């Protein structure tokens, strides 16, 4: 069976990491990140282009050094519920933390979005690496890696159990017999695990796609293992073609090792394409974007995020990189550990490490429409991804990609020319999960 490319769009609003100066662009409204009409326009443009999904990131901790979009933005599920009423086919994927939510409430909220949208909801499961988040939820300290990922696995298992509270035919609504609910098809969860004790059932039936689609963005060993166990979509970092291909192969291998079909896990890398009339014009624009956002103070603050929003400005910038390894365990451990090791082996100062995290790196998806389409096809055919989670600085740049690159991909048979389903699962080529109680009933009857 031929593979189909999947495309999602990831709004920058007034500017996320690496896009700190975006809010200064006259084409970007200064309130974009809190303007629901901005998201609706973006979603409708993506749906017009037959994209798979709109992806909304989130975090629950900030300080004044964070990117502009992080400082003032809408809560994902509220935002996506509004967008759902203005779209018909586009998937709606929101980020929510398994560390700082309770399974019953979050399962109910995502199930509600799934019903509101007619089966288009997706949950991007994160464990939260901003250590300061703990203090917004009554905890003195952030949970360590092992606890966060153990909790995340159990959280997803509980949510899926709650989403199966009702069998699909639990509501006959038979007026003649006076029977609205068949009580034999309503099931309590009665879960008692290491992290949660939840009775259930959930007071909401399954949606047209059965359950929301589970996404994850694991990079660490724990993250990759969690993804292999539960994810149906993965937001991968990208990097070089070789590293993306290695990540893709590793995830597919781990998925198979857990007895799952690797084709039922879609890997989408991050991509920030720059499309212009010519390759040279696109490359010039790519360099301009980097120079607009290259600010040392911001880079130093961005470095601190990997270490739990640590304030590196208290150190001598030209002294050896400080000993902050103890902060990595409860922050973004994988990236932080790599930075520590590089600083040690290359004998780098704090200034050099901060400068290195925002070095100019050419994107593979920059050029005229044909060049960008060629690059996407080369990566796709090489087994580096199943799709791309695209980020555009402005709505004009999204429209230029849609008008210039998408028709080439369609002509080559890589991308759809019409939606084949009304649900996110259907468009991603994912099966509807069988209700566990219906499955057990069928096994007994067989």
C-alpha cells in the first residue's frame, strides 16, 4: 500500500522559540496569540489545503524571559472547541500535561472536544519539563523523570479506559420500551494503580472515531518508550535527514516490539519552510529571519529552560560552563545532558554554549515551490517521516506554501486531493479502537 504524506500546521502567534521578534512584523497582529479569529483563519486555510490537523502547544509556567507567544495565549482545549465550530475535516490536536492534570477531568474534556468536532480531537501528551510549573499546582518540586513518565503511561491507560465507559450501542433510546440506556453496556473503571485510583464511569459516550488520537513527542529513552507503547502520532524533532531517519526507524522498531502495528504510528517532524519565488530569495529570507531573532539575552534565557528556567545570568559568561547537572533531571533532561557533555568535552564557556544553541542552521525546506517539494519528497521517500508539522511566521507564508508547494505534492501523488474521512483517525489512516468491553463480550460469545 502506498504511503500518504500528512501535514499539520502549528501556529506561532506573536512568536515562539527562535521567533522572538515575530511580534514586530507589521503583518502580525500584536494580539494574535489571544485572537480566536487568527486561529480560525489559520485553521480554515489549512483545511482548504486538505491538511490533517491544527496543532496547539502549551505550557503552564512562564517568566518575563519567555517568548512573546508563551506570555499571553489561549488555553488549547477552549481554543480548539471554538475552531471546531468553524471547520469540518481538520484534526484538532491540543497539548495537555499528564503531570498537572487529573485523568477523569482531562479525559472528559478531550472526549467533549471529540464530540463537538465530530471525531477530530487529538491529545498531545506531555509530562512538562518546566520545573516551575510545580509551584502553580501546590507542589514544592517538579517530579523526576521516572515518576513523570510512569504517571504518563498510567494516565493514558486510565483515560482510554474511561473513554470506553459506554459500549457503542449503550443508548437504544427506545421510546416504546421506555429504555434510554442499556445498563449492561455501561462499565465502571475501578482502576487502582501506582499513581491513580479512579472509579468511573465517564459520563460521555464514544465519538465517531471511538477515542481521541494520542500524540506524543518523546526524545529521551523514556519518551521514546512511552511513544512506542501508546502514541498514534509523534511530533519528532527533525534535525538532519540522517538523524530523522534514525529516529523514525527506532520508533517503528520499538512500536513493533510492543506488539503494535508500526503503520499505526505516524511520525511528523517539525518543519519551518521558507518559500519564495527563487531559491536565492528564499535563502536570503531564511538568513534575515535568523538575524532578526538572534538576541543573546533571549538565547541565554532559552538555555535556562532546559534546566528548569534556571537564571544563567548570575554566572560569569566567560567562565567554564557551570555545574548544573542536578537541574537536568527535573527539566529537559535529554537536551540538557547533551549541552553539559558538549561543554565539558569542548571546554566551552557559558557564553559559547548560549551562542551555540541558536546557531544558523539551514533548513532543508527552503527555496522556490519546486525545490521545497523536491526536498519534502526526498525525506519522505527516505523514510525520515510520515508527515511534517509545519510552522509559518505569517498567514501569507502559509498561503504561499499552500498555493505553491501543495499542488506539486498532489500532482506527484504524495498528498491527498480530497479528504477521505470526516475524522482525524480516518484521515491519518488509523483504525477505530474497538471498545474493550464489546471486544470481551464478542470473545465470550465466540
